C-alpha cells in the first residue's frame, strides 16, 4: 500500500540511529582517550575526531531530510488509496466506502493525543 516510501523511511532511520549514536562517541573525551591507547589508533585517526564529528553531523541531517521525505511519500500513498482498502487496513477508521479521505485529513486530523 505505501510503496517504496517505507523502504526509504526505514533505511534512512537506520542510518539516523547509527549517526546520532556516533555523534556522541566522536566528542567523548574519555572514550577517545581510551581508544587512542588501543590497537585501533593504527587504523582510525582519533586525533581528527572533530572533523569526523562534522561529517557525521552532516550525514545525520541529510538522512533526517530523506527520512522526512519518505514519510511524505507514505502520506501521499495512503491518501490516494481507495476507501474500501483503507477500511481493511484501519479497522478503527469508519467512513463510508464511497467517500475518500483527503491528504489534509490524514496529515492533520488523525493526530492522536
């Protein structure tokens, strides 16, 4: 029903989880000091952690935008489905089968408290 918007949204969400967790690690002084003393310092330049932090922050913002676009794609696909199909997917949603809900309804009137 939602098409490729679900894949875009979930993929971007996975990248977001990784980038936002990595942002904290790249600026943690104690963690960087610990990793500098291990064998990993031969492979990863921990002295350039600030630059890496900026790159990861840019990726986080980029994939946040992609994630939002994926949600917009999902909203569009849901709002263009036939009403009879939506009654099957959303059993608590009662509307006459000949009346289609608009995009505005799905985005503004279905917000829960």
